[in-house]
């Protein structure tokens, strides 16, 4: 079984091995030393909300072989969750499409919609009113410098959507199991 030990907060200059050690220490409250087969960093982020107190926040994936019955509530309280591989549950219609599907917007949602449709043979058409990222960057910088808004290419409109110029936290559903699928897909491309 695979578990994710989350929210291991360490000072910025701490080596990653300490995150592995902290994860093992938490796991040893529930499992024996021999039960823990491997530990790997699964996520590293930076908490820089306080300028004078910057931290790394780690998540560690642990491969555990054990028959012990452990309370899920206790694990969750200690920020340990069972890793589950998300399955994209796609339902298919039975009627043939009369034309190619049209997707409006090439932000993350539009990209994934187009990808899934293409993977299933639908040949989608994607419409985006803004420029590509390189040209949008110029448009956005111009807006910041002059206050002149290009209504056709700005932070909101163009390839990548609004997340191209933000940290992408409008609505991330960060604890959704499908996040890993999204990250792996972006990495692949």
C-alpha cells in the first residue's frame, strides 16, 4: 500500500533527507520499521507568505507492506493519506456527432477537454481569442507599464488562460486525486 505523508514543514535551508526522516518518524507510530519499504519525495512547495519565515513544505510517498488495521481517522489527523490513483471516469454517448466539437478557450480546462476528445477520436476545434503566451506576455507587460488594455489579448484571454500569469490557485481542488493525472500530463507534454 502507498501512503502520502503530507505537510512536512521545514526551514528553507533544511536538506530533503530531513523530510524523509520526519515522514518515517510519523509512519513508525503506526507501522514497524520493516513494514516501510521505501520513501520518496512526492511534492515540494515553498511557503513564502511571511518574508522572514520561508519554509519548504514536503509530501513524502511511502511504500508500506503491513496487515495492521489502522484507523483512517488517526492517519488523517497525522496528515497521512492513502495514495489513490485517479481514474478519469468518462462516460460516452451513444449518438454520433453531426459535427466536430468546439471548445471555447485554451486554458487548462480547454486544453484537457481538447486532449480527452482527441484521444477518443473526436477531432475538436479549439477557439481562443487571445495571443500565444509570448505575445500575451508583451501585451500584459504593456498593460502594467501604460495601463492600456488590449481587449483581445491580456491576462484573461490567450493560450494557458488566466493561470499563465498567476499561481493557478483560483480553484485548484488540490486534494483531488486527479491532480496527479494533470501534473503528469503537463510534464509529459
